[in-house]
C-alpha cells in the first residue's frame, strides 16, 4: 500500500473502486451518453479517415496546435484570441496547471459547494487555505454574493466557480455573473471558471458569456468530454487574457503531458467547429430524460426533492430522510437495481443527497427501477 500525502485518495475514486467487479450501470455521470465514432461521423458529415489524412505524428506544439486554438477562438469565445488559449490532456490537467501556476501554500482560495472534488482538493493538497461557500438549495442553488464578499474582504487570491454546475445543475443569471465579475474586480480576485459543461444549456439564452471574455483576471477552462460528450478524445483548454499567467501555466504543463496527441487535436479542431450540431444531439437525449425527472419523488421509498436544472445533465437530488446516510441508500440502490449513483459526501458539502446523471440512454429504466 503506497501512501502519498501530496495526493490523498479522492473520495469519488475510492467510492467507485469499492464496486469494482460488480456489473453496475453508472447513473452518476455528468456528460451526455458519449458519441460513438459512427454517430460522430454522421453528425459532423465527415469520416475520421479524411479528418486524419496527412496528420503530423511528431510532437504537437506545447501550447496546442494553432488550428485547434483558432477553432476555439472563433467558435467558442468572443474576444479571446488563439494566442490566449492553451490546450491540455483534458480539463483536469488544465485545472491542475492553473492552480499550480497561480497559487502557493498559504494562499486563500474560495470554492462553491457542493463541488467537483478536485476543484477543492488540488489547492488544499498544495497547502492553500481553502474556504467553502455553500450554494443555497432552498433558493434553486443560488450563490449568495454577500457571503462571497465577506470572504473577499478577509483576503482571497482566487475564487473558483463552475457553471453549469456539477453536481446541482445550477447556473447563474447573466446579471449575477456581471455582479460577480464586478466584485472580483473590486477586490482584485482571480476568478477561475470551470466551464466544462458549457454547451449543455437547455435553451440558448441560458448560455453565459465565458469568464475569460468577461474579466481581465478571469480564467476559463473547457473540455470536449463533458459539454460535447466525446470523452474518448482527450482535449481540454484554458483561456485567459493574462500573458504572464499563460506562460506560468505552460511551465507547469512541461512537468505533465508536455503536449497533446496530434490525432486528438486534429479531430477536436474540426469537431469543435460545429458546437450547435453536437449540442442538438446532446439535447435530444437530455430533454426527454429531464421530463422523467419530475416523476422522481422517492428512491426505493426514501423521499427526495429536486430543483429541475436548466443546464447540464446532472442533478443533486436532496434526501428528505435525515435518519439514513446517503452512502447507505446509494449502496442499497446499487445492490437492488444495478445502477450506481453518487452520495453527497463525495462533493465536500454539508447538504444531503445524491448526484444523478440524466444524460444516459437508460435513464427511464433507472427511474422505474427505483420506484
Ligand atoms: C466540474 C468538472 N471539471 C472538470 C472535470 C474534468 O474533466 P476531464 O476529466 O474531461 O478532464 C470534470 C469531470 O468530471 C468535472 O465534472
């Protein structure tokens, strides 16, 4: 048994590993059901063979191929230029590099919770002082900017947000984002925005501008795996106007992947030119499944409550029974139905419930199995 105090085990991984060998269907995923190669070829109207024709098999440039960065700049941002973008082996690597470039032990970091665990654990493992601002389930998982300001007044180097939000499916209004950026500006706080579910808004008007486009100290992180449902192509990116930060991030990346796969970058640079087509396919799975969500009032007899999300394909289902642990209920569900959902303990929150994904083709079966 190896113990590395710099990288304590993630609770999500430990929980999932405890089911290893059991044939369970994951109903906790945050991305829509992944594209197959055939489905992707049909959706974009082009074969992989022609996409990959003549691809260079040398190392890719460490900041990412220009063609991919141009695609991102043109189709995913308003004012971010190709040289303000860098690509990574997934969003996870981008996040790790940004934290390590921006922070030192002792720095104060604020994160929203419930939270995707690495967003909190990476800075915590670096020795940063990480505080949590809990979203308010009673008010549709809203973010209280007055509470955020209290932390800013006490000194905060970095505020970390994630909209569309994993695990609640919450988002901000356009006005709330403007007010938040203004607050960060006033207190000179860096704003790291994990935007990996951008593209999964259920209506176009709920799509927010990116933080990198909105704020000079804003950093946006995106990925092809989540919002676009292609996790088998390992391409993430970051966008930021600050050149010094981009250089520091690139330096950290030199300790990790150094550069991406040329094959992945070539496919991503074409596929990401068609975000609307990808979104259309993803919503064709998500929206019918969402209509089943309102039927979910109990899980194996345990009463639950839901705020219907307007974005993404995961939802935080609140457990109304305070006598039973969410982990016990999740284990009962796994045993009795064959579906795996995640208990709220994995999201560093005091709020009780489960993360359920509704981007899976078998979602209706899951609802029936839990009746
Ligand atoms: C909020 C959030 N950010 C980042 C990631 C990392 O994405 P990837 O594994 O594709 O790099 C995930 C993955 O689940 C996520 O939920």
